[in-house]
C-alpha cells in the first residue's frame, strides 16, 4: 500500500469515527429530550419525537401500542400536567454502518425505581426519531422467585386470554 492510499484510508476512518461520535451525541440528545417532554407533560413534543409507525412496549404484558394507541393511553396523563419522569443514568448507543439506523439501551431512574429502556431510532429527513421503545422493570436475579410468585396468577390469566383470542 502506498503512502497516498494509507492517508486516504486514515482520513476516511477519522471522518467515519467523527460521524459515529456525532450520531451518538445527537441520539442521546433526542432520547433525553423525549424523556424531558414527558416530565414536562409536553404532549406534542413527546409524540413528535416518535416516527409515525412507532411502537411502544410497556411493562405490562398487554402494553404493545402503535403511536396512535400510545397517544390515546398517554393523553390523560399529559392533560393532568404530569406524565412520567424517567432519567437516564447509563446509556449505550449503537449506529449501523449506513448511519441511518441506531439502537440503544439505557438504565433509568423512574417512579418504579430502576427500569431498563431500549429502543430503535431511524433518521427521517436528517432527524433522528424513535421508532420502537421497550420499557421493562429490572429485577435482581436473587429476587426473581418472589416476582414470579407475585405475577403467576396475572400471567396465567393473560396467557389464557391470548389463547382464547386464537
């Protein structure tokens, strides 16, 4: 490999790393703004950060909503002037090679104590938007048996309702 080719490869790599770093920063700002909009009960700001085909998966087994369903569920909370307040304490962000799709996971401080959020973002017209988000409770491994006992009956009823639908 000649010196010119090496310089070109190093330059491309540097630009790629810079773009990746910028995307990670931008994504963090988008997700933080989304959480802040909920904390401030700013319905429009919150839902404008979601893509039109967004899906939100909540902590309850029945909570798998498209954007309009999630808006309908959330509206009463936002109208009361207080939705929910989630603060990211740790976040990992990953961006695909095209720079158009990203995914992340985060540890959240919430009214439910620690939760885990994970999501997928995509660029629409050069702007990062959340396309899919999953919120889940964190359960210490040593405490899982107690949790299984607490949710056994409700999970059984939910599974039965799924079977009856089919």
